C-alpha cells in the first residue's frame, strides 16, 4: 500500500463515506491520481465507489 492509498483509507476511516471531490481536496491528491487510487483499492476490495461517493468496506 502506498502513502496515497493509506491517506484515502485513513480519511474514510476517520470521517466516514465521502464524496470523491472532497477526498481529493482533503488529502491533496489530483483527480487523476485519485481515480487510480480508487481503482487500486477497489480491486483489493477495500472500498467501492457508488455514484460520486467513496465507501469503505
């Protein structure tokens, strides 16, 4: 797990489900990087994206 993935998971753990745009702003990740991080975490069944929300599993 890389630092960006950890930051996203930590934010979701601390604050609960969040809109994708808010996650990017809070952890200072560009939208293209956040898409990559979300896809990576989704492949490992650590979160899923529903509409524009990231939801921790």
